């Protein structure tokens, strides 16, 4: 559920679940708003896959394992993303249930993307706020009668015209401090500043 974009109607994914709830006038239930995830718009990994395919065609020695994801600074909590989504959608409420139903979820997930950046020149184009805003505008426009294909093509055109982000982000692997930064007993809370700093120190 860390990849977003208009047209995703899957269940148990944050943005589609939010859209369904808000369109129905219901309150979105969130289990762990403090959980941190590497959010990105679907255009980002798709563009990265194409870049990798082109590189492999021209330089087969580029073969290897790559992570495609956002810059370290764009890792954000579920609550952050829902707040941005609500602002972009213009309405909707959410509440933390504080329950631990469902499979175990790590409190902190992030990706090491240095190899993709250095070997392939892959860097994100849309920051988190842009990705969320465009995704929610897609759903609103579709609900108002706009054609899904036309909306996707408009996103594609906008993405290709957007400048790539700076490649000066950290190469450190962002790790969860301790076994689980957000304990089940504190599911509605975000990791503290001290926990975040501990994670960065472990990554250094």
C-alpha cells in the first residue's frame, strides 16, 4: 500500500480505502497512523523500471538488484499521508482504532535507493505532497465523470514535464530503531524524535 495513484481500487490500501470511506460519508479507520512508510506515486517505479530496461539493453553489466523509492526525507507516517489526502480531497474524517487486527506490521519501513541513483541516475520527480495531491485529484475528477484513461494520460504528461529531484539525498539505510519503533501498546502514536534520531544513527 505504499505506492499510490489514481485508478487503484484494491482493498486494504490506504488511499483507496480513504476514498471509498469518504465518498460514502464514513470515517476512515486507521490502525497505525504512526507507522512510517516509503510512499511514492506509481509513476516513479514505472519510470524507474523503464530506465533500468534501457540501461540493461545498452549495458548488460548493470544487471543487479535495485530498490526504487522516495528520498529518505520523504518517508512519512500514515497519519501524515492521510492529512495530506484529506486536504487534497477537500473533506473526509479518519480515526485511529488502536487495534492490532490483521498481520504484523513493522513500525518503520524505508528503502535503500543509493544504487539506483548512482548506477542508473534514478531520482524521484514528485515529492510526497505532489504525489498525494495528484492521486486525490484523480479520484475526485473520476467521481465527477472524467474519463479514467484521460486522467491517467494527463498524469503521465505532467510527470514527464516535472523536473527530477536533486540527487543529493542521503545514502544511509533508514532502519527501525529497536525491534519495533511503534509498539502495539502505542499504535496511535508516531515514533518519537529520539527514536527517529536513533534510527538515523544506526543507519550511519
